[in-house]
């Protein structure tokens, strides 16, 4: 969200887990709802993080014509059937992090450094790796789970 603040974009956040919605609010999100809720306005862009095709379709349905959904998930389950004429007509686009270049990563890291961005992490010892996996599965931590060797 720091990057969105930097370019003066509104942050609208949809998440399944209540903890994620609260985190988005604490970071200054303009609007917060669950993954099925409709934002109060059509979006120019949306970024999805969940590995769920359903979330991608929901994001597409929230876009204005000409909008872009960026899928920020390395793995994505199946896309459910959707109305092509309604959701992709009007030049809406779906992009994936699989298409990110090294220069994109360099640019992002430079911007994150410029904005003094600090990720939220929760560390686990290698002995607690199963606890880390459970935390990710049940979305119980406020931040990324990191296993320290």
C-alpha cells in the first residue's frame, strides 16, 4: 500500500481473513471488504494475491472497461466459468507475475527502498516449521511467515 500512497492511488482491499482486512485498514486502505464484496467504485487496476481463480473473476468484475488485473500468485487453482462478454469485453486485461522482468523487480525494490518500506514478518525456527505451515494455512499471523535456519 505504500506504493499506492506514493502514486496517489486509492487502496481498496478485499480479503477472506479478517486479520488481513484489519491489517489493510491499519495501513490506510480506503475501502476494505471480503473477497466477494464490490468496491464502492469501478477500479482502474486490481492486484490479487490469493491463489484462487474465483478471486481473479471477482477482481475482473470490479474493473472499469480498459482495467487490468495483476495476478500476484505463482500458483493459481482453476478459473471458474465466467461471462466473457461481460468481463473481458471492453479491453479488460489479466496479467501475471510470471511475466515480471528482472527490471520490474529492480524498479520495485528501488521504490520500496525509497519509501522505506518494511515488510511485516513473523519468524519461526526450523524446528517450528510445521507451526509456520499451519500459520500460513490458517492465516493466523500478521505478516509473512519466515523460517530461520
